[in-house]
């Protein structure tokens, strides 16, 4: 059984402050639900000669690959603004898999049983939320947005107690690492400067080797993480993605999207859109994602203060200057992204107004976010009578005039728009259809939908059913715990 695992587990060699050595809790009757063949290929893993029952044993954690060193990672987090010491309460890191001796990936089981961080939790996961993470993480990857990936889902053959008895499942997640802002908060709360230095050095060696010889590693790390997080959230805003639970333990230092709990995609444009059933005050609404990113980065900066400068006042001043620059960096990236969505080259002093006018019109008229940009690319989806509105036509004339500046051709603008605007996203009601069918052992609905997401920027046949928004404005998502 030569699968091709190549483990080189560096995080597990850190002191016990950072983790707990723990094995997945065995399950009685695992059954493979889905295996991501393309991701396996990208990881240089070959499961083609492995029987399905053996794959079920591997991806349930019943059989551990040679070279794995299973641990649960310690971290903290501000959850809806309240600080809590946390850790992997239902996840176990299998190890770090090397691809071509250079690219390092965490392989983690989610839903694999209790750890010392579980508190009152059962350490288990439910099939629906694990398949949701599989579907949406792979769609986010196809949309060219940095993300953790999903390699496999197995049913455990056991029931999990939530509101009802639900089928248990384990997700195998792949990430460039699982180091979070919350990891730094955990170590900072322990107030051991040596451990904090260790974490900074480890993170830089793994993700930002270009600053290994920096004179102020902590300050440069803060700058680089902010840059990546700005870029990530701008990408979310580009496709109408709402993470749903942007706690500090759900913000990676690598700049990847992580933890697809109550996440969803916006249909009609409304900046206040919230899908999470527990977000009663809209803390993690669509338009609040940028300021929450800044808030989370401020918590990261606080952790680094002892390493930025021995003089605390000076350290705070230096960190504050970086955090205060967030708005400038984000707004420039956002404005350039929206220019791309509209096929605008160069800059004009009126671009911000042109963009804001469109978004205001979309909000007022409950226009679909994705499909409006499709309409501007001459892709007509469903009933387009909304775009006969006089205000929209006037706006469209202004937009056409802006495109013609600097002798830009419509063809060149359209090419830019097609690289930026997806024609298909995981519509919430279609995701629910797939999950409902999967719960009834019908995977065809999910597999068909996943195949449509392979090329989300390309026009495809027979996808209109996936492009139409739901008629239900009361859609809610729920955390899997």
C-alpha cells in the first residue's frame, strides 16, 4: 500500500505548551462518503489501489499512516468579542505532509473525538456540516481564494447528539498550517517570552522566510499578516462570501480561509447580510468583515508587543501605526478589485462614486450580487427586467463612458471582468439540497454540483438552475458544534 505519505512533523516537536499528544478516538463502522481525487493528486498521494473499506479506516483515524504524529493544538480566541482559552476540542493533527520536499501541508481530522481542550464538548462532528465544509472550501478554492482544502469525509457509523440524533462524520482537512491569531493569544496569555519568541520564529520559518534575518521580526510579521488578511477579505467581498464567524481563532496567520461553519454566499446585495443563527447583532455581517479583520489584527498586534520593542510605549506606538494603516491598504485593494469587476483600467477620481452608485442601486432594488455583474458581461440569467430600470440605464451609460477612457476596448474590459466575476457560486439553497440528499445516502446531487464549480468563471451548459437565487429571504446557517 504505497500511498505516498511523506510526513515531516515540526509543530509536534514544540514544547507541550503548544499542543497535546492525543490519538483519534476509534469509531466502530466508518464508511467513506467522498474522496477528493484532484487534491490527492496535487498532494502526490495515490489512493487508487486502496480498497474503500481501508480508505474508511484511514480517514476515520482508525488506521494511522506511518510517520504521523497525532496532536491537538492549543489556541485561544475572541469569540464574538469574548476571550476564551480554547484548543482543538474535536480535531487532531495527523502531521505535516511534504510535497516535492518543499511544500508543507497540515493534514487534520475534524470530528475525531475528545481532547483535553474539548471542555464539555463530545469531540465529534455531524455529516451535514462536514460536507458543507467540503463543498464550500472546494468552491472557494475554485474561485481562486486562499483556503484550507477538504480531502475526504467519512461517516463514523455512530450517532451524535445535537438538537436531534444525527449521523457522525470526520472531515480530513488540508492547510498550509493551522497557526491562528488565537495561537498567538494563547501563548501570549501564558506570559512566557521564550515561548512567544519560539512561535514567532516558527511562523516566520514556515510562512514568511523572507523576513528570517529581519531586525524586527515581530513588526514585519504583523505587516505581512495584515497584507495577506486584507487580500483575503477583499476576495471574500469580491464573490459575496460571508464567513459568518470571524473569531480570532478562525483567522489564520497564513492568510487562508478556515473553519466553514455558518458561512454562506450573498444573493441579493445587502451589506448588512447575516446568515449565522447565533450572530444576533450582525457582528460578522458582509460589510463588517473588513473592520472585524482590523479588530482581529489589533488582537494579534497586542500579542507581539513584548517582542516589538523593550520599551512598551514605543512598541505600542509602532504597532498602532501599522494597524492604523489597515484602512488605507484595504480600501486601495477593494477599490482596485471593484475596478476589475467592472472592467475598468487605470484610475479616475470618480471611480469610487461610480462603484458606490451601483452598489446603492443593487441594495435598493434587491438585485442579485453575482448575477448583476454577469448581466454587465452580457450573460443573461433568469428574469432581467430589473435592469430596464431608468436609474440602472443611466448608471450603465456612465460606466460605458468610463470604460472608453484611455482608448480601452470593450473586449479588453470584458476579458478583465470574466477573470474576476464568477458566473456560478454555491447558492445556499442548492447546498442545502445537496446536504439533504447526502443525508439520505444520495451523493449524486452533491457530486453534480461540485462538478459545476470546477470552472466557476467559465460559461457552461445546463447551469442556470445553479445561478438563480433562492426565493427565501430567511435563510440561516448553524454552527456544527
